[in-house]
């Protein structure tokens, strides 16, 4: 059982991670600051919840697993993604890409 989270895009307003799981029991992915997650207001200090979180399936197994966004949380600075079906989530290839988009702000 192992989950690998690889950040593939890191900008001020858009971030993305690839999710790889190696066992069907790997059904919960938590993206934290340890994985590069950091979304902040333009002041660079106040943490914010992304306006949009999108989970893009990259292989057929990801559609079987049915990955969904569960929560985004500023207290822990994390995004949580769940596989609603444990079958198919154990494919060792990159299964899904998670995108987080910061809210638009005009300052």
C-alpha cells in the first residue's frame, strides 16, 4: 500500500499533482504543504481554500476507482481526494491529476 503525490504544476493561482496508488486499499489521498500545496491571498500570508478543485482521470483504472474531491481545508492547508470505489485503485501508473485553482482577486 502506497500513495505517491507528485506536484506537476506550481504557480500562484494554479497547482496540480499526479496521484499514483499501488493497492486497491489506497482510497484516500491528502495533499498537504509537504506535497507543495500552498494557496495564499495576494498578501502572501493568509491561506485560502481553492475556488475549484478538479480531479482528472488519466487512465481507465481511475474511472473505475471514481476519484472525487472530498474537502479543502485552510486549517491544515490540505486537499483531500477519495476513491469512492476501492476496485481499480491499485494500478501502479499515474491514475489521476488533481488541479486546484485559487479564487480570482483584483487588487
